[in-house]
């Protein structure tokens, strides 16, 4: 439900971060529509494609698509 906000946040990160920085994404998701998770995963991939280290943490649960991310 927050994919638009995620895209905007990733864009902001990419305009200011460099390879010396690191992004930590905390994921908590009970599951849901697969296409939304695919979009969210592609947004996180933008960080990796830019050469910025990305660490994903699962807070409580990340069912189905949350694990894909």
C-alpha cells in the first residue's frame, strides 16, 4: 500500500547517497498482492544497482512477498 511513497524515498536516497553509504530497510509485512511486492523489490534493487550497500531486516514478520523483497 505504500509503494508510491517507497519509490519517492528511494529516489531521494539515490540523489544524495554514494557507495560509502549504506541503506538499511526494515521490512514488516503480513503478506498481500504479489505485484505490489514485485514493485517494492524493484525499488530496493535500484539501490543495489547504484552500488550502494543494502541490508534488509525483518522486524516481526515478512510473509510471502515480504521475503521476496
